[in-house]
């Protein structure tokens, strides 16, 4: 049986993935950052990418996992319009 990873490991992996996606979106011309650094309210609302100028057509939740995320469970925990909510 495999060893369970610590919560710190998972958090660091998730934070690194957020930074990677922010970097890629910036390279595409979007003015974005992580909600951890920009908006506690958005972060609490299951949004990981903060759009500083409102140009992204969606609200993004990131999951750095090999498992399929529980989309409907996560979406039920947010007030974001389902038509705008995306999990990557």
C-alpha cells in the first residue's frame, strides 16, 4: 500500500500549480493572480485565479490531482454562476 502524503505536500503542490497557470495566463496577456494573494472572498468561494481586469470569461478552480475532481460537489460549495465555473 502507498504512503499517504501530508497536507503540506498537497498544499505546496496546489500552490505551485496555481503559480504555473497564472504564469501561462499572463503570457497570454491576462492580468491575473492567485486569489490567495488578491481576494480572500474569492478564495473562500472556490475560485483560485483572480482576474484583475475582468477579462477572463470564467472563474477558475484548479486541482493538481491524478483523480477526477468531484465537480458537482465543488460547484455546490460556490456561489459562482455554473455557466462561468471551470475546474482545471
